[in-house]
């Protein structure tokens, strides 16, 4: 087993062409401050930090699959592997500096990811809201 956490967030990171460390910083901060865990009243009001949860961070270039044309996905919007590895590792190291329990996948490896989704939500977010539509952000 490569990476494992208990309660927390599974974070699938896709790096696109044009992404920067600034995008990664923004998305990590957004992720760490999402209020998606229940408080005593059952309301989603707590962050992963507040519950002492972990992060399982997995590289996932296939988030950039474009299936609008044809039947084979295009990955033209994904960053080249060297760039993606650098930003993935940057994101991972920044996360490890801010959260005590961080598990990780292996970059560019075939992985079997087991996930127990405890709750009704899965959230996709990118940095387009902050950096504009031209930016293909870490997802």
C-alpha cells in the first residue's frame, strides 16, 4: 500500500497546460478550507483541518480527458509529464507542510485506488474562478 488515510479527503490532482505554483497554492488553500464535514447539528460546517482529517492526494491526468469529439479521449489539455510531476510534487509537499496525515499515490503509475465515500458529496474545483478561463488549473 502506497498511501492511506482515515477520515479526510481524497484529492485527485490533474495538472493542465499553463498551470503554475500559484494555481496549486490557490487550490490547496481552497481544499483545506472547504467546509464539507458535519458539525454537531449535522450541518456541513467544518474543514478537514478542524476535524483532524487527512488528505489522500492522487495524480490524475485523466481529469483532462476531452471526449467532446470522437470516441477516444484526447488529453491535449493535460500538462506534459515533466511539468505535471513538478506541480504534483509541489502540491503534495505543500499539503504535507499543512496537514499531518497526507497519503499519496505514485505519479504516472497504474494504481488501484480504494475509496469509501462517506457522504453525499464529491466536489470538483479548479482555479478558473480566480485565474480566468484561459487557465487550465490543477483539478
